[in-house]
C-alpha cells in the first residue's frame, strides 16, 4: 500500500467514531431514498403489470338498471376498446361465528369464458361451475380473516331472501387491490369482502336479467377519458347513472396512488435534510483535518507531491466516509424496503409483489450522496490544495479572537472566564455555530414532524368519532323508505335512539368545476351525527341551502353565498340551484350536507329515508345484530366501535413502524451533529483544556468549557427545531391532503416535549462519550509541545 | 543498583536527616521544608522498552527558596517537577508537600492541590487564546481563595499596559509574562517553572526571569525552575543538578546575582 493511503487509513481510524456518526447520517438519507423510491417503483411496476395482465378497466359507471344492448352502444363510443357489463350489489352477510353483520360486494362474472375487463386471479380452489347459482369465489383477505376454505359457506341477504353461498375458490382482482367497504375509513378484513358469483345467478336474484347495473370500459391509448366519460354519461343517464368516473376516482387505484405520492413526498423531503446535515458534518471534519495536518501538507508538497495529489488525498477521505454511508444506506434501505413491502401486502393485495432492488435507484442514491458530500467539502479540500508549502511549514498563527458585541453590555465580573470562552468560541466561527444549530434543530424537526402524526390521528379520532359521528350503528336501506321505518327500527332490541337520514348521489357544479359526491340530509337538530364548524363546535344545518365540507368547497372554489348547480344522479334526476349556506370541517372524504326535508324537497319526493343512525345499548348489541342480519330492508350495517377499533389498529400497524424509523433517524441526526460538534471542540480546545486541568480546573469545569458551546447552540436549536418541525408537519399535512383523507395540523405540547427529550438524550450521550476523553487528557503531553 | 538514593533515610517527616550526597543539603533546622521527596523512581513503559526517568531521587525544597534544576536533556527534570506539581505519580517513592503526602492522593485531591497551592509556568506559555491577558489571569483568580487582583498580578510582571490584549496580539515574552502573572495571581505556595525562557531570546528571557525573581522575593513563593541554561543558575538560592535520573549534586549560591545581571 502506498504510504499516503496508509496515512489516510490511520487518519480515518483516529476519528473512527466521527466517521461512523457521519456515515450513519449519510446512511439514513440513502436508506430513505432507496426505501421510498424503491418501494414506489415496486408498487408502480407491480400495479402496472397486474393491471395489464388482468385487464383493469379505465372508466367505471354504475346505473340502476340498463338494458344489455346499451353495452354495445357504449362499445361504439370512439376511443373505447373493451366493455364489460356486470351486476354488482352490496349485501349484508351473516358469517358463521361472527355476531355482527358484514358487508359483501357481489360482483358478477360471466359463466363462460373470462371477463373482458377486471379479470380475477384464482388463488385457491376452482372456478365457478355453470348452473350453480350458490357458488362464489371470495377475495383472499376476507378468506384469510375468517379462515375460509373452499367448501365452506356463509349466508347473504340477497334481495330480501337469506341465501346460503358456498365458497369454491379464493381470488384476487386488480379492482380491489385495496378493498374498503362502503362508508368505512380503513379496510376491515372481517367485515367487508368481495365475492364473485355467476352473472346469471346474480342477475336473476336482483331481477336484472338482460340488464346490467355496472359497466367498465377500457380505452384506446389515444382516447381522452374526460370526453368518453361525458358521452358515457349521456348514454347512461336515463338508466339511473350515478356518474361515470375514471381510475383517479376508483377507490383502490386512488389509495394506491395516494400511497405512492406519499412515498415520493417522503423521498423529496427527508433525504435532503440528511444529506445536507451530512455534508455539513463532513465539511467541519475535513476543515479540521486540514487545519491539524497543515504542516504535513506543507511537508508533502515540499517533498514533491503535487496539489492535485494532496487534493485527491483529502477528497478520498470524503469519499470513503460518504461511501461507507452509502453502503450502510443500501443495506438499511433494502431492509426498510422489505419491511414496507411486507406492510403493503397487509393492505394491498397483489397476486405478486416483490421488493425488487432496482439498480438505477441505488445508483441515483449513491450519485446524489457522493455529490452532496463532495460539494459540502470542496471548500475545505480546496484550502489544502491552495496552501503554499512554505507557509504550511510554519505553525498556523493562533486563532484571533475578539470581544463579542454582547459582552460590551455585560458588566465586567458578572460572567466568569469559562463562560466568556464559550461565547467567544461561538462568535469565532459564527457560520459553523449557525449550521450546528440548524443541524440540531433539523433533528428536533424530524422528531416533531414524525411524532405529529400520532397527534393528528388522535385529533382526527376525537373529532370524527367523539364529536361528529357519535352514533353506534349506521344502517343503510336497500331502497328509500317511508318515515314509519323509524318507529320500526326504534322497536328493535337495544335501540335507544334513531336518527334517520336521506342521502342522494349528486354532481355539484360551480363555474367550470364539478364534483361527484353524496348529499347527506340530516334530521334537524341531529344529535348523533353532527357537523362541526371551523372551530369544531357543533353547527346547525340550516333549513335551506347546502353545507359543504371545507375540502369540497376548496375543490369547487365555492364559498358561502355562492349558488351551486346540483344535478341529482338518482330518481327523477332533478337539476337545481342551491346556495352554499355554510362550511364545515371534515377530515375524511368530501361530504356535503342539507336538511333532510330540504333533500326531500330537492328530490320532489315525499318524506323518504336512505338510512338511520342508531344509538344502541351495548348489552343488547348482539341481539340487534342478529335481527339486522335478517332484516330485508337493511342493505348495510356500519358499526362505529368496530370501525374505530380497526382504524386504530390499522394506524398503529402502519404508523408505528414508520414513526419509529423516523424517530430513530432524528435521534441519529442529533447524535451525529452533537457528537461531531463536541469532538471538533475537543480537537480545537483540547490543549487549552489540558492546560486548565494542569492549572487546577476540575474535570467538570473543563467539560463545561468544552460543551458549553454545544449547550448554548442546543438551547437555541430546540425552539428553532420545534418551529421547523411545525413547518414540516404543515408540509406533510399539505402533501397528504387528498379528497379521501386529510390530516389535521395538530401538534400537542407533549410531542414537542418528546422531540426535545430525544435530542437532549442524544446530547447527553455525546457529552458522555466526549467526557471519557476529557478524563483521559494527557496533561503532561500538552506542556511538552507547542501547538 | 547503586544510586544516590540507595542509602536514603526513610525516617519521619518531623525529623528528616538527609544523607550525604542527596539534595537535602546541610542541616539547617531553621529552614522549613516545603517539599520532601523520598526514593522517587519513575519508569515509563515496561520490559524491553522501559525508560527509567527517575532512579531514586531524594530531594527537599525549602520554603521561600528559589531552586534551579539543571541537567542535560532527558535527565528527568520535567518528570520530577511534574510529580511535585501533582501532574503525575511516581512509580515508587513518596512526595510530601508540608505534611500532605501527594503520592497518596487520588486524581480529585491532586486537582485540588494544584488549584490551591501550585502555580505553573510552561515553556510554551499555554495561554487561552480566546481570553485577553487580564482574563487569562482572571481565569485563575476567579477560582482562587485569596487572589491578587488580575491587574496587580499583571503589573507585577510589567504588563499593566497590555491588559486587554489577546495572546495573538502579544509577543512571546509578553505571553510568558502573562503566564507568570497567571501562575502567581492566586498567591500559590509554590511556583513551578519548566524552561520558562526556553522559547525566548536572552533579552526577553531576562524580563521573564525578573518577574519570577520578584514574585519569589516579594511574595515569598517557593520556586523551582528548570533550565538547560547554566547562566540562569546564578539567580538561584540553590542549584540542583540532575543526571540520568539521579541527583548529581546540590550547590548553594553564596551570593545570588539578580536576574537583571544575567545574560547568555
Ligand atoms: N510519557 C513518556 N513516555 C516514555 N518516556 C518518557 C515519557 N516522558 C518522559 N520520558 C522519558 O523520560 C526521560 C526523562 O524525561 P524528562 O522529560 O523528565 O527529561 P528532561 O530532563 O525534562 O529533558 P528536557 O531537558 O529535554 O526537557 C527521558 O528519557 C524521556 O524520554
Ligand atoms: Mg523537560
């Protein structure tokens, strides 16, 4: 090995802990890039392959009942490639061994041949046999949740009749990669299942022979989905069309896209923080290295090593440290990617999903990282290159200190010399002090903005479940029903209160914008399902006008007072002008509300209801569930406590892992910055400290001078970090803000406290490590040598 | 192994009787001892590479005297002074400071001993670059029990005019005089100087020596000063010579020449 390389290794070995600390910070950044982009890529590619192989449709529409020949007319719309008409119905299920009712989505498949679109992948068992109307295939999640095997059975309330369905196979569909039941926040594997049944059987059960109520289209690559949706709507509107939509509004596709967007957001925000901090740390370490090796540099040059050789030597130090970080990051990223992918298989059902290590993601991460490292240190390396050998051989002039401006305000004698030293060290390298402060505050910020998700979710739960939707059970009816059903439901076991509602699908138009939503007509003075104003106080629904959730108002660019065009997509499909009466705060979906009677008036219908919110005596819940499962008029039963439980479980499953990673990352940044800062201080002031120890200063006093600077910077960094953390939380809330879901920007004081605590612990750990070195300072050696 | 300390008396402190050929000098009961060292040996390293820096040193320093330690490079001068200053512990032997046995102290007690009793002056000044002359002295007076005011200490070494200068703004001689002021400002009982003029020219060196001499005279500080420079020995009360880790001789100066008169 060349002597210079040996020196390189020895230099690195001497500062190995610092090297490791920096490499770990680099590694965090690389790991996040590899994990986020790698996982994103896997999801994207897997989804694309899945869609293609199983012919996932591009446009979807649901109607009440349309004659089959209409499908042929749809197929003739220019730009349409394939059309598949189906019968789809949500039914109440009675699953053996489960008290509460579940919801099943029955999807028809042709008795012969494959569906043209939205094909299914049979995972176990066999396909449906012809002329066996009681045979179904069920989706894998539902099967796993109940331990169903081919041969098992359950019951479904199909068009007022309880029918026994026999499971012959288990399947997956690109339409339900993410499968969530109607009116539910997160997937509930036990209470929502998709099942495929023969078209004939389903059509005859729902009196839809020779007709369909669901149609899917695939488009030619050149086609515009907006145009085709318009023409499709024109064709379907007479048949109870609820409005065609494309993949962007298809639940499974939209959730998956949202997840990918979040991965991209993470990959955009987090790595620059880590790489920026790492570049800064490398900068101070290399600057210090060049300063301490000044005379060696002069020596090398006077022996004939060229400037380029010296520059390359120090650049190699940078590359080795960053390279070590890249290797750590690759390993960490591959691991995190696997963890993420495993997590995804919980929520996203693919027939195949593997975390492929894409070489270009790795290459990109390595390139970005090494560039950041070189960019961060080029200045320090350049200093070594530029150093004239003659000057380098002379010891560096002592650092010139100045009295700080603040000190002029200080009455002499109030502050001891050690404190004065601390302040002068800070002021001597103000930029470095500022960067150190920024580095520590970024650690705080990462902690605040990752722990913030707990606060946000808790707040969301409080608002959604405890302030707004306080019902225990939501019942939806198969058909709009007359008011007297309220009294019938009120007589069911355990029902304490009934609050009916009327919901109608509509298209809201304002200006050139339009949104497809449901208007929920709430009973005046509703106490179970309430709406909340911007300050989260219950708001009354005015007798006239429409109340929009803030997100919906934003999408429509409408404000109170504006008049919307409401196109009802049900019944006689009236089109009305309705003024916006107020806005309400909602974190989930984009609902709109009206007074129930106003909805009935809007529909020019009598006092009919779509469903009811119930308050239930928990002791009689099981009896109620049994009754509801056998009640023909009931299309679906939503259970609030179950929903809350699954919501919490899902959030815990997904968030705990990610948040613990980010907390660890934040702690590592804090440790990296603080440990390096303390080590640099020790390297710069070690001689002074040893002298002070000789002069009778205690270890503690020496440590105070050494770490006082870091302490002051940390104290400055904590509030700054909380502020930046708030900003990052705002960014995350903003980037996660979709039509499906919004995250309230709520950060509890305890979260700031926890973030500060983690950073302080990291600081204490760094101090402890450095303390051992202060204890071992060689007092005699400093007296022998000139600096 | 025969050595100057081989026949030394391990008697009590109350009645030390230095054998012939050791550094305790002639019996003079009226002089009180500040330091007594008995059988000091210091070995660095082990086995093949072991270096015997001190090979059995017996030594006494009297209160208020100015002793100069002379000897060739590597003879153990710094090692001896460092042990007396509580910076290092001997491999064997005892050191007493009055009735305190330094060799029995732990790290914490040694720190307190240095803090309260010892003033150091080093060859390379070792000032704190981020503090002015005044503040470098204040660094010590802040933690001392009955210190001189920093300004007074600096005046004593002739630097009353340079109070607010940083080390980078002072010449080597001035820096060393700040170091002397810093060492004596706490009115230490002992002043230990390791080649205080080693990095200075003759003229500047004399200024520093004058400062030391003045402190010794006016404050009565027991002073041990290491030097390579035999000329400097003339300002001492006693000159202790070391060679190869042993006391090679002790000479008492009948007349001390003032530092001002020295030149080399
Ligand atoms: N830390 C150490 N490790 C090993 N050997 C040491 C150490 N310190 C001193 N020595 C050795 O001990 C011997 C005495 O050293 P010391 O520093 O006391 O000499 P000195 O008389 O002060 O010399 P000089 O006049 O050159 O300063 C020398 O041989 C030296 O090499
Ligand atoms: Mg020496």
